[in-house]
C-alpha cells in the first residue's frame, strides 16, 4: 500500500498496521494507495462543514474514492486503477492531531494507539464499513479491535 500525505512520525506504524489489516480482511493492498494527512482543528472543522454539513471539529474524516461495500473484494474495482501508475486509489483520510492527543489522554491510552485507531477507522470507511446501523457499527468495532489486537495496540 502506498500511503501519501503529512503523517510523520507515524507513517511506518500506520503502514505496518494497514499490513495487519490486509491480512485480517483478506484483501490485497499491494497496489492500492491512500492519502492520509494530519490537520488542525480549524481545517477539519471546515472539511466537516463543507462535506457533511456539520459545524464542528471531529477526530477523523474519510473520503472514499470507491463505492465499495464490506463484502466486496477490491478486485471488483480493477477498472478504477490509475492509468499512469496502475494503483487503485481508495481515498483520503484526515486526522486532527490535537483532538487525537486529547482523546488519548481522555481514554487513558497512548497517542500511538489513538492515531492507529483513527487511521484504521478511516481505512475501514474507505473499504465500505460504516456505523450508521447498530449491526454495522458492531461489525466495524469488532473488525477494528481484531486488527488492533493483532497489531499489539489494544486498549
């Protein structure tokens, strides 16, 4: 997986986490790409207002490039590959670093765990997971915890 964006110093950790997600989800991330960036509270609030109509900051936003469902394999989207580099762009993930710091303190865990959780949450949204309905939320939470536990950053 190619991860582009401003996520230093967490790029290696997130790439390794997404490698575990690839195993657990039984997907092939070898030729996919995402954009992942840390932004300020003002920037994420503006994105939240512009794209969701919600006038407040939030911890993470995802902007899927594909209309993928949870049970669909990425191979279904072969025609969506970029002509120049043959990569399949999954979408954008935006994390507010200040909110992540506050949440890590509030929840009593490390910043590493919070950033990994938020990045994974964003990735799962790009892959079609959501938490609108209770059963979908339960599936997303169970999947995230399985991946985080296997990666070694559980609560």
